[in-house]
C-alpha cells in the first residue's frame, strides 16, 4: 500500500462523511460539506501527482482512484438533487455514464488485466464537475442557472466517455 493508494482510501472514507454532514440541520452544514468535498478533491490531485511524480502508479491505484472520485461525485450529485437544487435527470445521465465506464472498465480488466488510464478530457471534466458541484453546495444558485451549470458539466463528462470509448475500442481490437 503506497501513499497515493492511501489517499484514495481516505477519499473513499470521506464519501459517507460528506453525505451525513450535508444533511445536518446546522445552518453551516453545506459549508462543512463543501470543505469535506474540497479535501477529497485535494487528495485526488495529490494522489495523482505523487503517483506520477514518484512512479507509484499501481493497478490497484488505477482502480481505487477513479472509484473514489466517482463515488464522491455521485454522492454529491445525489445530495444536491435530493435538496432540490438540480433536476433528477442529471443524476440519471451521470449514473448511465458511470455505469458505461464501469462496465467498460470491468470488461477491459478481465480481458487485458488493465484499465484505460485517465486522460486530459477526463481530468478536465472531473475538475469542472467539482467546481460546479461545490458552487451548488455552497451558494444559493437559482434552479435555471444550476440546471445550466450541471448540464455543461455533464456535457464534458459525456465527451470524456466518448474519448474513453474510442480508446477502449482500440485496446480491445489490439487484444483480439
């Protein structure tokens, strides 16, 4: 177990903490939840940097890192939706995209014993999603603006899905 993998595990542990704090009846609950989310995002940046900089990339880390990211993001988007800030269709789109990524990753792992590494579009969409969701947690954004912001973030994640799907297709063809 290396430092980047431990950071991913910390991020996984922060998922239920975020959900509990978000729904506390305290007026500052959303600020505390946003801080937890920011810490999770910081650990994501740190684990990726450390893993690449010090050549600590592992197969476990290539599974743990995106799992922790997706579970946190999914939890935040569900909480924001349950709070009535964004429409339910945003969760459905996000879930379908993540399900497709999960199934593709599982198939690739079974066939090649590896998964597709993240790329700049995936990292960008993760960053944009973080900023949008953090803003929706912290600020009273009017519903039309919130819907527009989440639609923009979802468009980027769908673009990342298309990029990963093209790489998936190439890798699967090379391993026939």
